[in-house]
């Protein structure tokens, strides 16, 4: 299908942005189906400036796959893109790690598609129906590059509700066999497991890997509080690296069961306690009891999934920084993270320092981190993860 865009839309394509919104389409030669190839022509010289896939079910009507000319969306094209993504991950695979994100959606040229490897199992999660017609070609290349033995398909909630999913369904094993849906894997020498059928997203959150390693390296003989712990990523790294006591706090008892189980996969001498409840309330309860920790990690879920939630999100980040400071012991370290893409890193770090400045304790910003190597940032909206380390002098 041939497409011409508004001036703003064309400018976006020329800047190599991966999204074309419906209101940026000025002219289209036919109404397309999901996954149809959309060829973008320039407004004046009628030259091809990019190629994408048409998505009638999304306000992001065209997901761009190629910029600055034309290309055939065939095996050779997808193989080149997948190999390029894999090469970026090679330094990570040189560490004692066998879990990684092979494809990170738009940032690797595959809008609405995630591919995560857990040991010998590849989990592909689709967020857009545009990929159904191309899945067979892409899977072949992913299997060849990653050398996995099993592939599991996960579908977003919106795709699960569609009438036509090409005979595919949520949690389907589409290559190889899966004897156990809980898959063991290694992250910088620390043992974990992920439920690739029922777990959140693809089974685990791989993006904080480097921050978990860093917290672990700081944790020897320390007491650690892991807030919004989910499956205990920070907790387990701390235990495996010699923490004497770790507390995992989460609203989900099932998540805390996972955290305990992951802890037991590793040799450690420290104690591992759990607290089930609302993070804000439970942190205040710990403060009221006079409990303090050498390291406090606060990694909340995304508070701003839409623009209208940004003000509330910033307020919550401020509250968490204040609560975290009160829970951090003398000369302790407070780790504050955000996964809200709508809250810019600069704004997040400013909220933290502004809040801590009012607490009458001197501190040093010892580190600010962003995405790990397997979560590259290819466009502005693709950047979401940021994490600050604050050490108090007293």
C-alpha cells in the first residue's frame, strides 16, 4: 500500500522515528489489513522514504521497519536485523549470564515484538498483530542465532481477545518441547528461575540486571531492604553476595514466594525475610519501629502509563525518596529506580535530590545508571529505565 504523510509525519519518518500515528496519514491508496506492507512516499518528489507495517487496530497506524529508502521485507532483511541485535549482546554473553533480551521492540527494529532468552528457552511476546504473517520467518532466524531448543509464544491481552490470531494462542510452545514451565537461568553467576508461561511479561524483568549485580557487589555483611521486590532480583543478588539479612517487600504473596524460591537456588548464609503489603504503608510501619537498613532499594512499577498520570507519578517518587531516606542507616546507600518512560531521567533524578536535600542529611550521588546492554535505546520514547545511588555520610 502506498502512503503519503502530513508534513509533521514525514518529518518524523525522516528523523527515523518508528511510529506513524493515524492523524499523520494524509493519503493512502487502499484500506489495509494488519501486517500489510506500507510504503511511505515523500510529499514533493514522490520518492520512497521508508517502509513499515500497517496496523489498523492501533493509533500508531504504521510501525516503521526501514528508513531512508525502500526494502523488501523478506528473510534476508529480518536475518540482518536479528544478527545486528545479537551482536550488540555478545559482551553480555561473555559474562556468566544465559538470560538476555534478544529483541527489544522498536529499539531493535521490531515494533511491538519482544524476544527474551532464558537458558535454552526463547520467549517471544507480541504486542501487535502485524507480526503474525511474518512470525515463521522471524522465528527461524531467532532460533538460528540464539541456538535455543524451545520457543514459547506470549500474547498481549489485546491480542488474546482478537478473533484471528492465525491459530496461535497465549503460552503456546511453538518450537521444541517444554517439560517444565519454570526455567532456571543464570544472571552474573546468580541462579534464578522464570515461569515462561504464567510469569509477568515474558517471565522475569531482565532490564535491571546490571543494577542487581551492582547492589549485590555492595551487599557483603549488610542488611538490605528490597521494596517492590517482585521475584526478588535485588534480594537474591544481595544474599548470594554475602548480605547478612535481606527483607523483600511486595504486595503480592505469590511474588514473594518466588523471591524465597529464587533465594534458595543459591548458597548463602544470610536470613531472608518477606513482608506482604502496600509498600508505602509497610515502609512507614518499619520507620515507626525504628528499623534501618544498610542498603534500601526502591524499584516501583510504572506510575505514569499515560500523560495525565505524570503529576501523580512524580508525587509518588517524592514520597518514596523521603521514606527511603528514613529507612537508610548511617553511611547507608539508598537506591531509587524508575521505569516510567513518561518521566524523563533528568526530572526523576531532580525529584530525588530535591527531596533528599530537605532531609537534613548530607549525601553523595555515587552513581546514575540507565539501560543495560540488551535494552538499547533507539528513540526517545524507548528510554524508560533510570536508577540513582545515594550514599549518606551519617
